[in-house]
């Protein structure tokens, strides 16, 4: 009798778990990032800054070409190397900070959408093999 009761309880418990519905959504994060006007602007700004770095290299090469004294050449190389490295670190830091802000905005929009539409879970589309409502277009529309 105890075995039958225990079996019945187990069946009822597992049937409740297996039939419980979860509202799940998926987002193609790469697509959201690629469609973001902010990311496009950031990439354009970054490209312009990289061109500025190339200008430092060109200027260094021109100055070095005019020199014959090896001591002066080394001084010029050191000067421009330090200038290049400093500017590159500044550019990289600014890029990373702005990108982190954009990522934070994307996460915030995903969270708002999930709460508004009652999604219990939102997964990156790249890790989901099957299922879930794709909300990529809705998120892309809200991220500027």
C-alpha cells in the first residue's frame, strides 16, 4: 500500500513539473549589435582615431628619414613610440567604456521586454538549439 501511495505521489509530482509552462524568449545579440546605430557610430569614431595613430607613425617615419645620427633616431623613435602607445591606450579605454554603455543599454531593453511580455527566461539565440520566441527585431527596434 505504501509503495502504491509513494508511486502515485511521485507520478503526480513529476507530471506537474513536466507540464509546467515556461515563457522563454531568445535574442540574436550579434544582430542587435550589428543593427545598432550607436555601435556603427562608435566603430566610425574608432576608425577615425586609428587613422590618427597612423598619422603619428607617418610623422615619425618622416622625421627619422631626415636624421643620420643614430642617437637622434633612437630619441625620435622613443618619443613617437611613447606618444603612439599613450594615444592607443586612451582610444582603447574610451572605446571599451562606450561599448560597455551600449551593452548595458541592450541588456536593459531585453529586461524591459521580458518583464513587459512576461518572459521568465531570455537566452542568447546562439546557445539555444530549439524553441523560444525570437524577440530580436523588437529589441533591435528599441536600441538606437
